[in-house]
């Protein structure tokens, strides 16, 4: 069973569109994250949710809106997509918030905005 | 989060030990050293973490100097599947996020 899954794996869309990426974890973890890896391979935290509550928002444009319907899911909705949004987006989860707890990453969603 | 410095790339022959250094000279007393790796374009994978003492698990060993200003990740018998980017992160155990640097690209060769 996949621990952290993301859909879709690839997403190609045009500028100005709205798209969503879904993430699910079956580990029973309380905390979930979204990271963005840009074209230079720099990996950066975007959001973190603990038990459906937002705990980290790293000055991400408000075109990005995470939603956590329950603690096993953390979806990322992006409005008015821009070329600079092209990246690989990784979802992750950990047992609780805090670096001492191993983060499990999903396989990533490669978003290409044309 | 303490700044970490890693060599951009290293090579290792298959079957030999891979020793990946990390400098974290400004690390503070409550900051741990974490290692993750990213194989090709997969999601990062946790390897090991430590505070002061050396640590070992089924994947690797972590050697932290007595002054905690540097550490070494050791993969005892590197295989081709260990080819990846290895990230050393120094931050407080209470921090809710991981702050990744540029890492070391380890190439394991035949």
C-alpha cells in the first residue's frame, strides 16, 4: 500500500487556469505538508496542517489554497496559474508536527504551465 | 535553522563506503542533524537523525563531531541504488518543517 499518494502525477495546463492536486496518506499521521521543488531543484515548504489546522504558511501567494477535509487528506488548489508555478509539488506527512518525526513524502506532481 | 554546507557532488565505487560530510558550524544546542535523500525525481526519503551521539540504523550511520560543528553520513556498502541527492539539515526538533539546502549529489559507479 502506498503510504502517501498524490494525484495527478503529471499536470499540464495553460496560464490562467485553476487546478487542484490531491494528497492522501494512510499512515494515520496528524500532520501533512506541501513542498515545492522548482526547476533548480530547490525544495521549499509551502504549507503544513496539523489535524486539519493550518500551522505553517510560508508566504505563498494567496492563489494557492490548501484544504484539509480530514487529517488523511491535504489538497492544493491553485487559481490563475502562472508560468512560474511550473514545478514539482510534493506532499508529505509525519506522525505529529516537529522535525523529530520522520516525514514521509509522496511521489510528487509535476505541474507544467504553458 | 543553522546553515549547512555540503560538497555539491561526490563519487563512490559500488561496494565501498560512501562518506558524505556536512558542515554546520553555527548549530545551536537544541538543533538536530537530519539526513534525507532524493533519488532521481522521487520524493525525499528520511535516512537518519541525531543530536550529539553517533547513530546507526539499517540504512546508514551518522557520526557527529564532539563540538557538533560537522557530521558525516556513512553508507557502509554503497550500491547503484544509493545514487541520489543527499540533504543535511540542522534545525530544532520542535521545528514543524524541513528546510532543505542544495545537498550533495552522490554518484555510485561500477
